[in-house]
């Protein structure tokens, strides 16, 4: 299938062209999970022509809430937290993004949340106008982006359930299982699972205090449901029991 424009055309997921894959795309280990997934070599070349690549170190701001929304980003490696500052100065983390996730989707002229690197994070960056033009030439890519937006909505609804009905123990169990599922999707270890964010970040995501999160991890450990390992790894020692706890509500 070919997407056509008055000036240029390229094949989309057709497999019928001999264009070389751009070197940066060859090195991307999560291409099949990103908005680029439907594209063949020529399509990847078109994306590569408008993309810039950036690395952010832990704690470095990617963008702040209220800044002009000029760019969108593919997370190709690392972990990002997105959050809003409340009127009383408190912070509510609304999500964690991982390799393959898309960042910066918004209909407003400014970013509606802030984004910060949790770990060393690599991003593909696109200017809004350039990506919009590319999407017009690639219906498959546009549908992929809509699917990503739908996934974001589902994640937001899941967090609302976490904050609205679950106990601290249920929230932490749900969070660990969420990290495990996301790790499996990107080909990483689902058990033990990597928990790169600190206890304060987890608390700000789950709507708990840092002390409550720490106590809950300790309780799950003492009950034999998890094991705390070096390098921020957590073994899910009794996954079935954790699932039962998470699904109590």
C-alpha cells in the first residue's frame, strides 16, 4: 500500500522497496512498539529525516507544564515520569513511561503536564508540524498514534481505580504487576522486575506517603510475597497472591 502526496510518496509496511533502514532505526530495539511500527524502510527514512535524538540524565526535565507544546517524543530507552503540580504545591505523578511509549500528545497549545527522566533516557524528538505532515501521508502511522492515545486513556482510568478504591497494599501490588506487564511488552525481565523509581515517586503516583510505601514494601517482603534484590530489582515471589491482592477491589 502507498500513501501519496502531491510532492512525495512512500510505501507503508508494504515490504516492496529496497531502501536501506536508517542506521539509527536499525539500532532502535523497540521500533516494533513505537509509532514507527507500521512503516517500511522508506517510511522509516522519512521519519528519520525529521527526527532528532536526545539523551536526558536522571532528574533532568524534558519539558515543564505550561511550556509551548512544540515537540513530541518517542521513548526509545529509559523511564520517564509525568506529573502535575497541585495548587497547594504537592506533586501528583500521573504516569511512568517506558521504552516504546510516546510522550507529549496534547490538543492544547501548551504541555498539560511536566516530564522528567527517572533513569538515563533516550528520546526521538519530532516537531509538531513536521510530524503532522508525515501523518497525513501515512494513515497506518496515524492509526498507530491513535492506538497509543487510547492506551494512555486506559492507563489513566487504571490509575483512577488505584487512587479511588484500593488500599495501600492493593495499590503497591497492582503497581508491581503493572511494571511486570510493561517489562514483558518490551522484552525485559518480568520477574524479577526492575523498579527504577524511588519510594517518593511511587508514593506520588499511588497517592500515598513515602512512609506508607516503604512500610507496604516491607510488609509484602515479610509475608513472602516479594524479595527485594540489588540494583532496584524486585522478585515477585508469590505472583498469584499478589494478583489476588491487586484484584480485591
